[in-house]
C-alpha cells in the first residue's frame, strides 16, 4: 500500500494478501479512512476479495466482513455504483471461475468527481497479466 497525496485528491494503491493475511491491511484502512470522509480519496487495486454472489458466483471470499466494513465508513464501490446489475470479472481461476477482486473504493466526494470508470480486459486476455486493468478518470 502507498498513500499518494496529490493535494486535490489522495490515491491509495493497494495489493491485499491472500486469505486471512489481509485482515491487518483492512483494519488499518478502516481506522485511517474513518475520519477522512470530507477529502477526495480513492483506494484502488487488487483486494483479493469482494461480495459473495455479486463479485463471484459462489461464497468463497475471505475477509468479506472487513471489506463490507470499508463500505460502512462509507466508502463507495465506484464501479458497482454505476453498474448495479452488471456481472464483470477482473480475474479468472485456473478452473475458469470469474471473480471481481480489483476495486476502486472512494470517499463520497471522490466518487462524485469520477467521470468514467471501467475494466480493460485486454492486458488479461493477451496474457500480459492475470488481472484486468481497472481505470477511472476525474
């Protein structure tokens, strides 16, 4: 995790570990962001989790409650807020199961500033990486 303060907004790129090892980062972000709601902040990256039955077909994610806690700060899942009923996955397992584990969580003021948001699947489908690229513009 990095915290990049650009003055007008703060960008926090993240990579979460697997399984229960990611709890510490979730807890840090919850404490850090809970009193920052009036700022434009965006947490972006590979969370290695999401919401069961929305961001995956089943219920296999670890640290779902910790992920949900960030949404109660409230941070906004900026992609989901614009794609309420869409299933789109950013990573696929070897068995072909799709998961949306790459997210942009924003404070309300940052979410309002986001003009466009989406996934670019070309890097994944062309085998440059195993994840789709998530992007936004303000």
